[in-house]
C-alpha cells in the first residue's frame, strides 16, 4: 500500500465535489478502505457499537479532517482504535487495573483512558493535547480486520455531525456526512447500538467517564471494587474523552424525559408494554423494546430517535427507562439529548 500522507484522498465528480464511496464489507472493500485511510482519507466503518468515522490517528491533517467533517470542537479528544491488545500497549501505559480490564473486555465495547506511552504514534490533535490516550479494541471482527490492514491507530468518533444522533447503519452515516468523507463500509446494522463505556485509568483511580456497552456492574466485578464517577468538564476544561459534553446525541426535536403522558403531536419513545395517557394522539411512536429488554433497547435507541426526528415531531416524550445494567447508558444518552443546546 502507498504510504504517502501528503494529501488527503477525495474522489471528485466533474464539478470538483467530494464523492463518498459506498464500500462492501468484503476483502475488496476493506482493502480499498485501508488504502484510503493510509493516504489520509476519511472512512466510516461499522463496529459492534456504532459506525465510526475513521482517520489515521498518526496523521494530524487526517485527524483535522474528522473535526471538519463532523463540525466537532477540536478540544474534544478522540478514541483511537487498535486491532489487538499488543498494538494498544504500544500507544498507552497499562497498569494493573487497566490491564485486567483490557484482558476481560477486549475485544469489545470498552474504551480505556491511560497514560500516553513514549512509543505512541498518536498525534496531539487526536488527544486534544492531553498526556493520556483513549484506546479501544473493537469487538466486530470486520473492524479489527480493517485496523490490521491499516497498520496504524485509527481515530474514530461516531460517524455523524457533532452533537447529533449516532449512526447504527450506513444510511445514517450518509444522511449526515455524504460528500464530506471519502467512503463508508456498509456492514449492516450494529448489534450493541450504544457507544463504548469509557473508563479513566489515571493516577491510580478508576473512573467511569461515560456509561456504554459494558455495564458498570460487570467492570466493578472484575476490579473487585466500585468505580468512581467522572464529572462533566467545565467550560474551561477539556474533556478527557469523547461523549462528555453535556449536550450530545441531540435530535432536532426537543426531548422530554420521564414523560407520564404524551402531548398532542409529540413523538413517543416507549419501553416495555406501558402505554402512557395521550398515546393515541402521538405524532409518531417507537418502542425501544416491547419485552422490556435493555439490550434490545440499547441497540434500538439511536435508530428510533432518528426515526422520530425524521417524522418532524416538535418534541419527543420519553417514558421512564430502568437505570440498572445498560439502562444507565441509555439514560445517559437520553439526558444528553435533552440537555439545552
């Protein structure tokens, strides 16, 4: 593969517009995607959590392209993805607790924020200038195959415009980023549907920065103790990891949490078999899980928020969601979606 990083790749039509390629999830598609990434291009690809917008994490110009495509604040650091633990250990320092979590949950939906290793190739722009790095080995074999072909850390936040609903299918990516990125690998729908859990492993403390695809309880069982809670950054502070800004995952419609009734014309986001008063006057209805399964609810969350938003309802009434297990992560995303813009 060509190792020239001088100019980001962008296919163009006859009018000089960037053209986004739709790639198949096979050997040819992965090879094309890896070539684009190594040349400084932007490629969206599926993981088990959501679709990520990938760029060579060692190439500042490529990483700058992520921020431009997403319209993302440059102070918000990015998660770098690796094909295996050995590759991650070249980028970060894994002390005992971090190593235990990596062994227990990688490959999988867990991101670890660890001290940056002296051997790290990840550029300062991807870490937002911090002395730490956010690393993950994704659970989807297709994603790891791509990372192996690239041979470098790949920075990959969710493949959507900053603050909007995260994508769980290739068409979600295209709706937000078509003609802004070089390619999308169509690997079908994601099976977890929520971003990774993020744990800070710094200064001897283990903090939950963002709940996600691995429940808090499972992590605490491996550690043998409770996790500390990480606070949202102030306006003067840079976040330690993605997904910590207060307003995030936001649809166009206002989001109303713990709704006990549905107001006329509102969209309704339901859970289980509960039907709140006023449901007959809803402008649109989606149910995260008829059976009350939190795993199914997590997988459906972003697609259902998009569906309600596409119905152009003025507001989305969300019924109460249990807070245990993956419910903690679901409620976290809903709270951020409802935060003031």
